[in-house]
């Protein structure tokens, strides 16, 4: 900037108006509706609440209302409640070293009053009524008015950023802001399992988050993040108490290799404080990258406790980030613990195939029946047997035998050249003809009774009756053939089974020495390995009409079923 004489003008320094200072500072703490909610939630937890409910309007921009059953705020403190740097949580800087509360800066409520309208209703234990008071720019608007209340505090933040137009415009999508609010509550809900949380949109009767105060950690994860995550959780712990490395204790729940999501959810608490740590997140993602399909991400809940003096919680106005001693060594230990846990749990991995060709190839119905599958979480999942690649070889449903008997039955029926054993559908037309027949018979009788009736007509009716009767007879014959075929195939099956059984137990019924010798030779020459494979293999699926995949131990085999059947049953082999 130049003055009239052409020299550069030196700008003079002015003291900013306090309201301006406060509004600028407020922008640091309250960046968006979800950061206001986080501060309010932490205040309720600091007040010892065991029940916290939240109501939100327009993604929090119109209203955030939070009600808790904590210790409340005493009447005397109400005038300075929303002044900047007023707090009940620390007295001196040194207190920060041993702090156990979530808040300590005395800035949150004050900040909110500079960018929104704030109303408080509160009642402490033993009072006969509560107080209601509103705040603007850090100060009370009028005197607190007595009102009906229950023990605890309710805070309403309305019209957030009403005086920060540029900020308000940045939030175009209220539903995105609402999901950020839900995200904060979800994280606290799984950390603070002694506290019940609920959150809903204003005017809705349905809650979007609801947890009970008695929920276990996994129950809380299930309630908040869904059964899909909860089913695949593996608990993990790690610790170190060597001062030359790091001193910490970690416990958490991580998703197994069976779970994958589009992005990583890492719920991280350090000394009960919700924080973010991108280096830890990256280190864990590296471990998962080795076992998860490409672009799949895990769910992680990690809670770390360490001596308060090792953590600096005061490096960010929103307290979102913390720094702590021996970060590298701690991350390294956690990474190793997670890696080891995943390697262990990897053995119980379940695979699902896509729909196999089996349907078109006529794999028997038994294979379609759902078998309960034991998952790691102990939950029974219904999964069709033919969709499992690996099944338990001791489980008969997964064995070749179940499939072979049925295919054998099919062959017996059609092999006789009778009728296919599939149910035969009667064409619509035939059924109609049969129904017509009864009508025609009555009609014919009527005509015969009527002596004046035309012979021609009678004849015609008779013809129709004959024709329909033949179709009826045809149907009966067909039905008879079908049932005969079914009966035959059943008989054939029984015979075959008996034969097979006899063949299997030849030793018992071999009376002739020649047969005994033959059996002894077979016993000697049988390939024991092959026998074991056939006896204990697990059916996987059909490769084509003749070849099928089976698994024996860790090997995959391709079996020619027709040849195998010939070998085993000596049954009309080509
Ligand atoms: P901080 O939490 O850092 O102390 P805040 O501005 O968030 O600062 O809150 C100021 C004070 O108001 C707190 O120290 C606490 O004493 C009181 N307070 C705020 N919210 C609640 C609440 N829900 N229940 C009881 N007291 C509360
Ligand atoms: Mg606070």
C-alpha cells in the first residue's frame, strides 16, 4: 500500500474487538455440527451420565439437543457457565498431567454461544425444580428461570453458524452432517458400555442409534455397526511395560479375514479419549492388505491405556489428535499383535462360491438343502451345501456318496426305457377333456331317455364320450406307468443297494475257497491310497456332466464319475 508521497504505508496494529476474537476462536473448536455434538457428549460423560439421548434437526444446523442424567450444574455457576475459559475440571496447568475428564479447556460451551443460540435446562440432586437459561456471546440472556426438570442437564444448540454465513453455506448436505453426528455417538457408544446412548432425527419416533447400558462391548458393536461386523470380530490385546520401549496396555476387537468393507473404520481411544492416529491406522492397514482382497478394508476398535504423563492431549483445540511418547515402538507392538491374531484366525476362514453349474447339471436336491455352518462367532449360518467349497469330510452331506446314490436312482429309472422318473405334467387340454366327459355322459343318458331324440345326436355324443374315455384311459395308463416306473426304480435301487452291500461284505459270505483267494488277492493289490481317497473325499462340485471335483485332505481331484461307478458297482459299463 502506498501513501500520497509514494512511500509504503505501515499498517497500524489494533486490538480486536472481543466479540470478533471469540467468534474466530469459536471457529476452531466448533468446526461443524458434529464437533459441537462431540463437546456436548463429552460434557455429559464428564458429568457421570449413564443415559444420553440426542435429537437432531437438519443435520444439527437447526438443532442439536442433548439430554443426560449426570450431576447437573449448580445455580451459582450458571452466570459464568458459558464464559470462555471457565471450567470445573482443572484448577492449575499441572492438573493436565493427571487429568481424567474429557474436557478441560472451558471453551466448548462459550464457543457455541458465539456461533449459535444456546439454552440450558439443568437440575442437581435434591433440588425441587430445575433452571432454564439462554446464552448469547458468552453471557446469560436474563436470569435463570425455575422450571420443571429431572436430575441432569439438557442443552439445546439452535441455528448453528447463523452469524457465520460462509461456514453455514459450506454445509450443503444436512444428511452428511447427520451421519457425522451418528459416527461420533457410535464411537462413544462402543467405548462407554456402561452408558446407554440414543440418537434420532427431530420428529422421528425411530432411533438411529440405540444401545443399552448393560450391553457388552460386542453387543454394543452389534447394535451400532451391525451383526455383519459383530459376527467377524476377533479380540486382540497387546502390552508393554518396558520403559525403554513404551508403557501401554491395549485391548480391542478387530475384524477377521472374513469381513471386508470399502473403507477402514478405526475407532481409537487413548486413555478413554476419542482420537485419531493416522500412522497407527496405516500400520494396521498394511497388515490387512496382505490377507484381504484388494481394496477391502477392516473394522478396528482399539483402546489404549498409558500413563497420563506420556500423552499430550493439548495439541489441538478439538482434542482430536494427541501425541504420545514412544509412538513408533507402540505402533510396532500393536501391528505385531494384530498380525499374529489374524494369522491364527485365518485357519477358520469360510469361502463361498458363486452359483455353481450344478443346478443345470441336475445335482440332486439333497445338495440344495441348507446345512447349518458353524462360524467362528458361534452363530449358525444357513448356507447351501453346494455353495461351500470346503466342508467337513466327516460330514456325510459333503461326501460323494450322497450324490452318487441319487444319480444312480435316476439312471435305473431311465435305463429301463420306461418313463422318466421326473414328475409328468398333464397338459391342460387333457384335463379339460376329462371334465367334459362327465357332462357328456349325463347328456347322452338324457338323449337316450328321450325316445324322440335323434340317433345322430346320440351317436355324436357317444363318439365324444369314446374319445374322451380314451384320453382318460391314456392318462390312467400314463399315471400307472409313472408309478410303475417309480416303483421299479425304487425296487431297482433296493436291489442295487443290496448287491452293493453284498459286494462290500464279500468276505462274510464267501464260502468258496476260490472266492476267498480272489478276495485275498484284491486285498493285497488294492491301492490303499486310492481307496482312502474315494472313501474320505469331499464333494465340491461338477466340472461337467461326467467329471466332478472332490477334495481329499489338501488335494483337489477330478473324478470321472461314470468310470468310478463302473469300478465300484460293476454296473453296465461301456
Ligand atoms: P470444559 O468441558 O472444558 O470444562 P465446557 O465449556 O465444555 O468446558 O463446559 C464448561 C463447564 O460446564 C464444565 O466444566 C462443566 O462444569 C459444565 N458443564 C457443561 N456441560 C455439562 C453437563 N452436561 N452436565 C454438567 N455440567 C456441565
Ligand atoms: Mg467440555
